[in-house]
C-alpha cells in the first residue's frame, strides 16, 4: 500500500495523476511549500479512490485502518511508509498539519464507502464539506503559515467538492458508490440544480475583505469552481455531458486568473 513510484518527485507525479485540477492550483503557491501541498492533495486522492481499488468491503476497511494507523504513527514520529506522509512528517509531528483533521477526512470517505452512497442533498453537501472542504482548509493553513482564512478556504473547497461529486457520480457508480440515486429508487433524491445553487451561495458569501486574505490556491480554486458551475448550468445540469477529462486549457486559464486575483469572481 505504500504507493512509491519512480520519478524526480513521486508525490507531485501522483497528485497530478489523481487530482490534476487541485494540484495545478497548488503550484501557484510559493515553491518552498508546493511539495507539502501536493502531499495533502495526494492523501485526499488516496482516501477517495479506495472504492476503485477493492472489491470486498472488508478489504476496503483494512485499507482505511492502514491509513489510520500510519497517520497516527507518523504524527508520533514513526516511519511514514507512504511518500505523502513522509513529506508531511515534520508538519504532523509539530502540529502544522493536524493529524485529527486528516483522520476526520479519512473517516468521511470510509463512511461513504460503508454506506455505499449518499442519502439526499444535505448528506451530499456534508460529505463535500468533510472532504474537499476540510482539505482546502488544511492547504490554506499550510500555505499561509496560519495567517490566512482557513474557514473561507473551507467554503471554497466545499463548493468545489459539490461540483466534483457531481462530476464523479458516473465513475463512482461503477464501483458501487451511488451519490446520485435513480429517481425510481427508495433513496432520497439529490437535486443537481440545488447542489449547484448551494455551491454558488458558498462562493458568493465570501466578503471582499475575506477574499483579499484568501491564500492564492483557494482564490484560483474559487474561480475554477465558478467556471464549472457555469458549465454545469449550460449542459442542463447533466454532469455526464461535461468534458470527461476536464478543461484542457486550464493551465492557461489559471495563469490569466492569477493576474486578477485581487478581484472576486463574478457569480
């Protein structure tokens, strides 16, 4: 389970493979912390993709427990046994990255795996908050050394996570995780238009003064989320009609958005 690969920077390589968009926005942070941000992105991706790697429920629970033990052990100073935890080892030991926050993120993914889906729009939003929102808050704390706006970054991350769950729904269904129940099922429905509106409201609630204090990756992620919300509305709230591999022009767009970081995106 250690996931080691060859390359100049295995953590960056893996983060780019599993979460290209979030990794790209993190590359706009100062160079000295990019690998640590990439390590957080990679951990989030590793937790999220466990349903894709196992067929039996018990095998999945074993993987979640392995991660739980490794996070706790790394925070105590033991060997990390995964490249992302190795990069974050000092941050975990010294409290710059809260081990409990990582464990909460892991437990949210485990709960989804065990339940096999999400029951209704409220549960959909709560999962986005506990995963993508939590991750963005951790990234903000690390990238600003505690001087930023982690609560606002969590709002941005939750909005992005809401859209991300919609986009991931067809792929998750192939692995037995149903986040968009069929209308004929007994599960409470998830209304896509309402999910999109909840994401929009989270972004629009950020005051200009808060926006100015947001870390650069969170600002860029907010702009990316705004664009994805517009794209979702344009295809009639049908996530399956969105480009499967994302926006091929995203690196260029990020460069252009970086020049306008002082201005909140229009919603």
